[in-house]
C-alpha cells in the first residue's frame, strides 16, 4: 500500500472484507491464509492480516485511499459552504443600513435554523438513534460521490457496522455536524461584528399584539448570559424607546446585545458540543476490535490457528512411484531443493543432485503443489531447481518462472526446464 495503514484502517478493511464475503460469498483466500499464518499472532491479528491481503488483491485498499481523498474534499466543500452561509445570514439580518434593523427578526434569522437543528440532533441523541446528525450523514454521502469508485459502496456499511459495536457512530458524525455548524455560526459572528463596526445601524422592535413589557422581559432574559460574559444589554427604558423609532444613542447597546446573543447561543454551544463529541470519539476509538465471535470469524479460526499442523513426512512412501515431499526438514534459507512439474516417463527423475540437495518429487496435481507451498512458507530454500516439460501442459510452462511463495524468494532458480525443452 502507498500509505501507512493505521489501526482504524486495518479494522475498517477487515470489516469490509467480512461484509463482502457475507453478502457475495467467500473469496479465494488460500494465499491470504498462508500469509496470515506466517505472520503469527492472535486470531484477531491473523484475521486482519488475511483481510489486508485480500483487500489489496481485490482493490479495496485503493478504494479506501480514494474514499479518504473524497472525504477530505467533501468536508472542504461543506466547510466553504458553511462559511458562506454564515456570512450571508449576517448580511441578510442587518440589511444595507437604509432601514432600521428589527432586532428580534435579526435574532431569529441568525439563530433560528441553528437552534432548530441543534434541538433535532439532541432529540435524536436522547432517543438512542446511533446515526444522529443530518450533516454527518450528508458528509458520508458526499464523500462516496467524490470518491467516484464503485468499491466505495462496500466501505460505508462496513464502517457503520464497525463503529456501531462501540456506539461511536453518533460521536464521529456529531463531531462533523457540530464543527460545520460552528463554522457557520462563527462566520456569521465575524461578519456581523465587521458590519456593525464599519456601518451605522438603527435598531427597533415592532408588534401589533404584544406590549412593551414583553419585549423588555425577553431582552433581559436573552441578555442575562451575554451580560455575564461582558456584553452590554439595553436597559428597560432603551428597549421601550426602541419600540417607537430608532434612537441615535441606543445603537451600541443593541449591537453588543445582538453579538452577545449570537455568541452565547450560536457559537459557544456548537464549540462545546464539537469538543465533547471529538473527545468521546477519541476515547472510544482504541476500544474498536474485530468481531471474533461472528460466524465467519469462527469458520476461519481453524484455518488461521489450526489445533494441529503437519511438520513434515514422518514415514517413507509406501511405493517408489509416490512423490516424496521434502523427506527431511531443512532450515530457513539453507539447502537446495529440486522439484519436477508434470514430467513423463521419458525423463528420469531425479537427476544426479549435489549432496546437500533435497528431492521434492514430481508435482502432478494442485494438492501436491499446495503442500509444497505450505512447506516453503515455513522453510524457504536457498536455491530452487524446477524441471518441467512445456509440451505437456501450459501449467508447466507457467511454473518455469515460479516464485510465488510469501517468504523471501530463493537466490537462484535454475533453467533446467529450458534445457529440457531445447532437446530434440
């Protein structure tokens, strides 16, 4: 893989392979199981090793890299949209300055949608929904579209299954959603402060049904929290006077009150919730693990961690015609091994070999080749001699340049098969 695989990505790819095999059937994993067994470790480690090998072979690793790039691009696009939306809301709330600003209409336009979505998110969270957050789900959907890879369709369900075991979906999506709303509210706050600092606005409130005391009480209630943080709040007389017309000297208290309300009820809650979700996500991420109790993992347990394992040939072959597969073990990286592929009776086997060479016999079927690969995985030879007759089978021709075991390849593969082919 091009990039270093993090622990989360290893678990993610393992879950993706599990999801794919559950819905599309088992994969050909003979080589992947050999690699996982050679790496050793616990069952979870071997399941991850097998999954990484299969993911690299079937393109899921490359799809994950493309999905990550798409997720970053989608998050950047949504962040830019959030910043522009916040600035647009602030500009729409204040207007062009030619008319007085209705303070409560301005508060509603700046905080209405933010507080509504916050209430829905908290309600879904308290109700126990694991995928709370419309913006979070929109981010996942847009990430898949930006990845432009059909394999990415296997990654999102696998990620959801992995995170739901530890109830971390809500915190990951909550971090994304609250961060985007924080950008929107922060952009609105900065735009509002800039416009109030560079242009003169008048502030009024208007009503047909309600009395002035209602707006006085509402102003004091909304301004209690901002006043504790140092923001100015208009007094009762200024509030009553603003109900008639915009007063020249009352603009500054209303401006600071509006900034304080936006900061305390728009920016600050989103910042605290984003930090809380991020902290819970970071705390729960180390607890993610492979589900070793699943039926697929239990079915693979015997193959990845066999209770017994063949160490070599203990008894001689009953007949000379039967191939002898490495009669005695040899150390890793030592010795020479000679093997024949589908030779007929015209070519005697074995030829005269050096004293330290081992005869692996004639490989006539898939089972014998698989047994030899298993032994090469544990004891890779230093040199390998392969004899074959290309006229008999295309398989033999392919084995002429055979070096497909997962361990380190031998230093030299002799060209005995080429000499046999050149004979008349």
